[in-house]
């Protein structure tokens, strides 16, 4: 089996092996994947984090030997908690975004294979005890006003399920990629008044398919990616957009994963 790792800030993963194809998700720095198929200059990969599949260009592929991949999978992994922070080693320097993965991070340095990088920002370790509603709110708020981008997972463009996935990744909770998949996780809440800060709300379309998700903030508020990452009011009907002065999303189900 061939392994790879994202060695760039953000890598587009596409639905077809062509640049003009729709972006279905993104790889963030440090995320690993397996190569399932090759087609000319394109590789069909499966992300180890969420088992999501798609195509990346060969130029963005960073090969890992099976031994290197196994070592990284066993290594303690921290998650970058700064919106953007530069990393550097002897011959390169570039920015990475929140949600990137840092292996064997000691508070300043981390390693990938033989390469040692310096990262001076905040990171959340695998042994963190921050999994509480108020902490989820604090990091969710970092994305406030980030533009909406289909398939996005970074503060420079993010979709609704990418937003919830990256926020919970900071706490070692691996949510699936799409909203309808995330709706299968956690404990179901039957009434909106049972919900608390850090719970997740899902919304369906006219066909009954779950198409949207957001994180509850308490005080009848929800933060979600719709046009941009924004805060709106929520009740048992759904999301009320104060700018449009109407309900924009119909509530389907509430879940608690923390």
C-alpha cells in the first residue's frame, strides 16, 4: 500500500482527476492518506482521518514509506490551534492553518520523517482535557466571518461540515466529512431545550436529506457556515437569519458528541 502526507498548507481534493473538477474536500498540512489508484498525473486517495476519497494532482503528493507512515500513525499528534502560523526548517518556510497535524510536537518542534520543523503557535495535544462546550465555542469563534467554500476546511474558505469537522478535530474527536454522515454520530437530543453549548444541530432540505450542520453556542445561538461563518438564532423550527429576517434552515436533529 502506498502512503502519502499533505506537505502543503492546503491541498484540494477533487471529485474527478482534472483541475476543473469540483472540490469535494481539502487536505490540511500533516494529514495522511493512502493511494488507491493512479491515472496519468492524478492520484485517487483516501484520507486516513475520515476515510473520504477523491483525487489530488501528483505534484502535490508527498510519498511516505510504509515504515514512515506506521511511525507517524503511532506518534502522538497535536493539532495547530492558530488560524495561520508559519512553520520552518532549514530550507523552507510556509504558513499552515488551524487544524493542521503536528507529530511529536514538544511545544516548539515537530517531526515528519527526517525533517524537523519549528512551530511557535498554540497547539492542542492528544492528551488535552479541553473537551468542554466553552472551549469548543472559543475555537469555533476563530472562524467567524471565514468565507463559505464548497469542500473547504480552512479559515480562507470552509463549508458547514468542514467547519464542524475541523473544530472537533482540535479535541481529538473524529467526525466524518459530510453533514449527513456526522448526523449518525453521538447521542440524540429530543428537544432544543435539552441542548447545551457544544452540541451539534442538523438541518434537512425539502426532500428530507440532511444538508446543513452547525454548532450550538447557548443562549439560542448557533455558529455555522452559510455564506460565511456566522452566528444566528435557533429554535425548534430551525435557524433564523436576522439579516434576511426569515428562517433559512429547518431543524432535523440535535446531537451531543462531547
